[in-house]
């Protein structure tokens, strides 16, 4: 009898030690999983595959073509993509097969852009949801998808770029940038599980931006500790006007509706 209880005790202690050691890791892995989204995954994948080595960090500006200063690998922004790709299928074709070899008239201008550089084919390295994630990231980074011109949501998007919110919150609020010492280990996004957890009302949204935190977390015995220990914290933008808060809010609502802005066909502006 005694030895049985001893065994139970040993197992219980073992499990407790294991949970204590792995707990924080398990919590952050779980958070990472539940708040993942295609844009965030696609950006990560593009980093791993080396896309940004040619197209510039986050597709901002491609590398030069020596001797042809005005040319080079196209960045993903600035509307250059419009010459090459019109829809999801064409983006996929570029990724799978690389530079078009047939030089169809529509692609001639694109190809001339980077005479000494070819887009490699990734068919053997990318498939299924990975391909969809890359397309989602490309559409968002290239500005192929943003709220309709003139709408309050579009003003919120422009404001977010102007104030550099995305440098912490990820491209188009996709979240996930590392934040050591925070509860989840990363900066939360503006849609999906992150957002519904952190922003439970319009009043909380306004407080985040005006005060840089919310009372619900400041008053919580655990959360308040993380607020202090995290390396990046949300700046307080007291100067944001009520009209600007409305626009930022409208933008986050647009992100919820379009699942991060990558759904649907390209929207010419
Ligand atoms: C070796 C350099 C290089 C790498 C690495 C590279 N590309 Fe490209 N990419 C190019 C060049 C050059 C072009 C345009 C040339 C052409 O049309 O022939 C291009 C064009 C494209 C286009 C078409 C439109 C546009 O605006 O850029 C897409 C989409 C694209 N690349 C996505 C990707 C993705 C996604 C990855 C990573 C999986 C990637 N590229 C990796 C060089 C590269
Ligand atoms: C220096 C990095 C940084 C910048 C710049 C920044 N934020 Fe934040 N933001 C954070 C962090 C970190 C949190 C989470 C804070 C926490 O857990 O205490 C946060 C939280 C938020 C939240 C609530 C949680 C969520 O789902 O994202 C909103 C909304 C928000 N920020 C909006 C903005 C807006 C709008 C701007 C630009 C005007 C902006 N942030 C700029 C770091 C930043």
C-alpha cells in the first residue's frame, strides 16, 4: 500500500515540476497559434524563403540592376506590381514559376524592369496554405488591398501609416512582432483573437490610444506585472482627436470584416 502512494506522489511531483517548467512556453505557443493569421504567417514565410533579399525588407524596395539605375528588382509597393499582376492567380504563378518565360506582351514591361535578374521559381518549395499565405502577405504589403478611397476606414489606414503604428503592430495590423517580457511574447494585432481579447469595447479602444493601456489590465494582479516587464509598450497618443479615433476605429472594423484586408480580388483605387 505504502509504495503505491509513494509512486503516486512521485508522479504528481514530476508532473508539477514539468508544468512549472513548460507552462510559460505552452501558454505562449498556444497564444501564438490562436492569434495567427495568413498575413502574419505569409510575412514570416517570405522572410524564411528569402523573398525580401531581392524585393527589399517587407517588399519596400528591390535591389538595383547595375548600370540601369532606374531599373532593378521591383519592390512590392508603389504600384509597380500593377504592371505585372492583376489577381491572385497571377501572383501565384509568379511565385510558383518565377519570371514568365513566354514574354507575353503584358509581361514584357515587367521583364524589362529587371534585365539582369530573374524571379526564381518556388514550385518545389511552396504549396497549399503556404502559397495562400504568401499571396495574402503580398496583397497587403503591396497595397493591393486597402479600404476604399475616401472612406473613414481609408483615413484610419493612412493615419496608421503616418503615425507608424504598423512598425509595432505588423503590416496592416497583422500583429506578431516580438515583444520580450510581454504575456504573449508579441505585439497584438488589430483583428482576430488578439483584438477581441484586448479591446472589449469602443471605450477600451479609445483608452488604449489615449492612455497607452486600459484599466482592466492595469488593475489585474497578473496583467499589470506584464505591462511593466514588457520591452515595448503602447505609447499614449493624447493628441489624437475624437475624429481621428473614429477613423482608426473604422479601419479596425474594416480589418475584422475583410479578415485582415486580404480577402477578395484586387481593388483598383
Ligand atoms: C533572386 C531575386 C528574387 C527573389 C529571391 C524573389 N523575387 Fe520576386 N521578383 C524578382 C524579379 C527580378 C521580378 C520581376 C522580374 C520579371 O518579371 O521577370 C520579381 C517579381 C515578383 C512578383 C511580380 C510582381 C511584383 O510586383 O514584384 C511577385 C508577386 C514576386 N516577385 C513575389 C516573390 C515572392 C513571394 C518571393 C519569395 C517566395 C520572391 N518574389 C523572391 C526577383 C526575386
Ligand atoms: C512602440 C510600439 C507601438 C506603437 C508605435 C504603437 N503601438 Fe499600439 N500597442 C503596442 C503594444 C506593445 C500593445 C499591447 C500593450 C500591452 O499588452 O500592454 C499595444 C496595444 C494597442 C491596442 C490594443 C490591443 C490590440 O489588439 O492591438 C491598440 C488598439 C493599439 N495598440 C493601437 C495603436 C495605434 C492606433 C497606434 C498608432 C497611432 C499604435 N498602437 C502604435 C505597441 C505599439
